[in-house]
């Protein structure tokens, strides 16, 4: 395993920099994407304030593409990975930047989305006195629209972990420390999707997915409901169901047969999932299947974790993935 690269993404005032500080206190140096933009702003002879920094960031993305700032940061991250167990990237703003970091660092890259109530965020940014912060409601709303235009919402949907930071710093530290072992452990990326056909209820498709994967963040795009996670716990209900239904051998066989490099995939019957059971399918079902793709740093171990070998219908050995 290489040194972990942990990114934070979130709207202004959500507390992503506080998350970075907590992880830094645990021994992970921080690369701040905003610093690269601040430096470019100064290089152009401009005062560092919210308006100028925003314009320079937009100009960099316009000239060099939506992942321009990410590309500036990658060599810095690589250098710090040489001597650290993990490196923090603070301030990701778009899905294109997430894709750039995932191309560069693969399964070593983990993304945390940081959320907070709008009123809480506005109060924070208008009281902390940072050079590039907004000063009133109009500037706050302008920055909200600009960041969403960059693809902030898409980036947050791509996160492996999600933290609500509407509370205290003590609450935030506790949440970060809870997920820290997963951030630093073996990587896993879960992707679940299903077509929502014109004759189907979107709510029922969501319920079918949630009966097997209750903790996924789900959304609609192009007629498909999809969700993902980087948390091994998002597979805990599936793992339990495979044991309850005594279908470990079938699950293991399908996962192994579909194993390619660092990922495996399988399909389950959507109608059966709706009643809280798992039934594997080859895709031939009236309403289409739920497709599950698992990408893992150690895919064989992940399969052993989900569906171990059995003797007499009982698991030979149970293991932890982390």
C-alpha cells in the first residue's frame, strides 16, 4: 500500500479545512489547493481577496481545463507522500478534479464530503476574517453559484465518506477519528446502479436498493438510480444477508468468475431485493437488475470477507477486510 491521499470537498464554511487540520494533527501533511490559486493571484500582482481569487481560479480552469488546479497540486502531493503515511488535499471543487486525483493515485485516494447547514456556513464565513472570505449575503450567494458551476455538487456525490459538520469542533473530531482507520486501511469503492423504467416507481427502485445497501447515497441521472461509497461498512448488510440466506458459495463463485484486476461485479434481481432478499441474476429480469461493482485494493481479500469458502455450509474462516 502506498501513502494515502485524502481529499476534502464541501461548500464554503462547511468545515473541510477543519477536517484537514484534524487529519494533519494525526500526522498527515496538508496540501491546500487554494494556496496554489493564492500564489497565482499574487504572481499576477493582484490583491488576495474573494473576488480576485475567484477570477484567477476561473481563468486557470478556462485556459488549462477544469482540473487545472488539481494538476498543479499533484507534484506537491507526490513529494510529500515519500515521507508520510498519508497526505491531505484540502479544497477540491469539482468532479473533474476528483477524476484527476483518482487517475494519479488510484485506490490510495479517498474523498471526504463535508456538509453543514446553510445558516451555519454563512455565520462561519462572515466571522472568521480570512482574506478571501465573503462579507455579506450577496457575496455568499455569488460564491455558492460559482462553486456549483465548477462542479462542486458532482464532486460531493463522488465522495467515499460523508461527514455532517453542523455541530461543534469536538463533534467533528469524533467523526473524523471514527472513520480514520478506514481512510488509512485497505481501499474499497462500491458502486450500485439500477435503471428506473417508465413503468416503475422511482421510490420502489430506491427501496429495493436500500433493502440491500441501506447506507448508500443515491441519486438519479439519465434514467438510472445510482450510488456509491468508499466505506467497507456499506457492504455489511449484504454480507449479513449472504449468510442468512446460506448463499455464500453462489456469491463467491459469481464474484470470482467476474474478477478482473482490482474489481468484480454482479447483478441481483431488483424485484427480489424489494422484499429484502438477494437473488443473483444474469440480467434477464422483467424490470432489469441492480448492478453492483466493487473495486478494491485487495479484491481477493474483499471476496473472502464477503463470501468466504465454506465446508458443510459453514464459513471456513471469517476475516476483516481492513
